[in-house]
């Protein structure tokens, strides 16, 4: 395993946010990115929906049904 460089998350970049609807999923037990940082990231992204999963950094293996439900609901909501 190789630890990701801290600069990957802390370097300021300038970008134009695509004009599409965004979803942000906060992870309440993420030991890598604290909830306070996730909240700031979500705020900058300006999502139309923010959901929360009680999981660590990778909800795909630990909460796959919950994540799939959130993603499916979001896609259905923006395509209907």
C-alpha cells in the first residue's frame, strides 16, 4: 500500500464546475477525510442533494446496497 500524498487533498486549484446536477455522499466514519472537511468539500461542490452513509472511507464494499440506493434515487430524480 502507498499512502496518497497530502497535497492531493490540500492543493488549491481553480476550475469551472460543470453545469450538471451534483450529489455528495458524506461518510460518517471516514478516518481519512473528517466530516468537517467533507462538509466543506460538499459546500464548494454545490450539490442539489447531500446524503449520508454510516460507513468508513469506502462504502462500496461495506454498504453497497445503501450506496446503490442513493445513487439510483439521485439518477432517477434528475432524469424524471
